[in-house]
């Protein structure tokens, strides 16, 4: 069996292991009360705004702290910035400039490439889930990529291609650098971090809505 075939098999095994070992923390995040609220049939605009405002703090932190660490590995990084879409959605659905600028932002410290890739796996994976949320927001609240749901619209028709590109790069790096477990650990930690951030982060001025 030649070396390239062995490498591909190792990459496939890594991705399978990654999905299995992050499944529990992934489900826990989906069961978070803020995550569940926006998928409910009675979701209100304020539920949507609160979720986006809370999640913004992690997405922006990824762009600040994670993107620079892996910019040389993911050559299409420039296409993956989405925090500006979140702010645009909040402004279009009723947030003021002052409220937007006061949203807390998380801080990642001393990240290795493996740490950054594990976190990026969670963030990029959420773009796939965003397609479901976009459809729900459109049906219940009448939002679309033009009037307040551009973040969940994500990469639009490019979503599948950008996900495949990321996963391919992730698996190649994990196997070549022998850091599969470090990436998996980081991904689990990131799922847990987001759930904690959603639960604990305070967003000000909700009495104005």
C-alpha cells in the first residue's frame, strides 16, 4: 500500500474519531437553552437577537485570535470572516450602534496551531447548521440575508465547498503533524466554551426592545 493511500486512510479515521469524540459536547451545545430557543416554533425576534449577540463574542474572538494562527494553512481565510454579518443583522433588526459596540468579546490566549484548528472545526461546522437556522428564521420571523439573517445564510451556495476545503486541510495537517488528539481536545473544549459563554455572558439594554 503506497504512502498516499495510507495517509488518506489515516485522515478518514481521524475525521471519524473527531466526529465521535465531539458528539456529546456538540449535542450539549444544541440542547443549550439559548440554542433551543431560536429553533422553537414560537421564537421571538428578541430570542434571535440575544443568541446572535451572545454568539458574536466567540465568533469575533476567533477572527481576532485564531485566524492569524492558521492563516498560512487555510489559504482561503479571507472568505471566512462572518462577525461583520452578525453586527449587520443586529443593526437591521433594531440594535443601536451603542448596543452593538458594547457586546462583550471572548479572548483566546496562547493558541497552538492544533488548538486553533480544533476551534475552527467547531466554528466552520456551525456554518452548516446555520442553513437549518436560516430556514427557520425565514419561515417564522421573515428574515433573510438582506434584512437580518445574513450570518446564518453564511457562505450561501459556497457553504459545501468551503466546508470540504476546510475538512480536507484539517485532516491533512492532523495526520502530517501527528496532532490528531490535540485537535480533538480543542474542538471539545470549544463546544463547551461556547455553551458556557452563552449561559454566562450578559447583554445590556434589553429593556429597550
